C-alpha cells in the first residue's frame, strides 16, 4: 500500500518525508529538496509537509539535523574503535569526507547561501556534542582543533576539492590524504606522550 493510501502517524510521516528528502538530495542536489518535490515523492500534499516542517527551510534544517545525528554517531563509534586499536584514523577521515560528499556539504552550503542563518545549528550542535563526548577524560588531546581541521577539509573537498586538485595538478584524493596524514600525526603524538 502506498503512503498516499494509508494514514501515517505524525512521526512516521515526518520520517518518510526526511527519507524522501534525503533521496532527492542525493539524486538531484539541494535545490531539489522542496516541499512540493518531497510531497510528490511521498504521494502526500504540500500542506501535509508544511504542517510538519513549516517551510522548505524547515524541511532542509530537519534533514540536516537527521543526517548530522546519524553521521556524528557513526564517526564517534569509529573514533572509539580507533582509540581501542580496532580501527584507524583513516576510517574517521573517510566517514567524514563521505558524509560531506554525499550531500551534506552541498546542502549546508545551499542553506547558508539561501539566507537561512540558523541552517547549520543542528549540525554544529551535533558536532559539538560529539567533540565533548570524545574529549571526556582526554582533556589533553586537541580534539577541538582536529575536528575543525577535518570538517573544514571535508567540506572544502566536497565543494571544490577535485576541481582545485586538478587545477593544481594534484590527485583528486589529495585533501583526504592530507586529513589522514594530519590525524595520524596527532594520534602518533598522543601515543608518544603517553608512552
């Protein structure tokens, strides 16, 4: 039975809308994430989505919040594995870069350029919670600086990294390699200070 034929709870309707919005983001970019397009994809009405999100900006912000929570959870788990010797800094770098390449970078930029001043609040709050959690008991570590560096490299790479690397005659993965090198060096310095 399609979504249009059955009644969904408000939570299920909101979740379905966010899933449809994410699919549109990945397929056609942030400009495709409109109330009309998401409603059409779901077989719902524009008014139904307006009720749940208030505006296209509200829908986009909710999408960013959902993506940020999922991604920071996954990255946090990867960091903990790396600290336990079951993963590596490369895993953390790849997850971060992939998140921005798979729509996060484009959506964040689109929302900012559209004048939605509070657009990144959910992302920044999710990252802040993750950094605080990762920093607990490790106050001597430069988690904040490492996070800033990694996020800025991943965002920049998502927006124009491959083009910039090509213009400079560098391999397309150069920014990712730089982030991996920097994170690995930080991990090595921490090990040396402990040993």
